[in-house]
């Protein structure tokens, strides 16, 4: 396969992730959209690494995979905590950090 196909796939994956990030309110869908965007960045890094014949892109992609694993554990723990507190994972219902009402 040509590198153009990998770049096309990566841009398609990133676009799908961006649309999911912007349009959805469920925190699990937002999380999966972020993961999809990070995976597309890894694909671009691996493709550039293969084209240039340099291993640095692959090393960075492996480091990103490690960061994704740590981020997954933290994000899922946060979602469980938010659900236990609010009984919902809808991002529109999370308003604890909003400014206090000025009339109060």
C-alpha cells in the first residue's frame, strides 16, 4: 500500500473522532472519540517513520500507546466516580464547576 492510503485512513479516523468529540454528550463516546484521534496520530507517526526509514516515529508512537493506557485508566476511573456521584454520564449534566448564580 502507498503512504497516501495510510494518510487518507488517518485523516478519516481523526475526522470521525473529531465529529464524535464535538457532537456527543455521553462521556464514554467522548472518551472513545479521543482514543480514535490518538490512534490516527499514531498511524501518521508510524507512516512517516516507515517513509523516512527512521525509527524515531515508531518510538514516539510506542510512547503514545503507553500514555493512552495510563489515560484510559484515569479517564475510566473518573467516569465511574462521576456516575456514582450524579447517576448520569451526560456531560451536559455536569455543572459542579460552573460559576455560582449572581442572584444568590
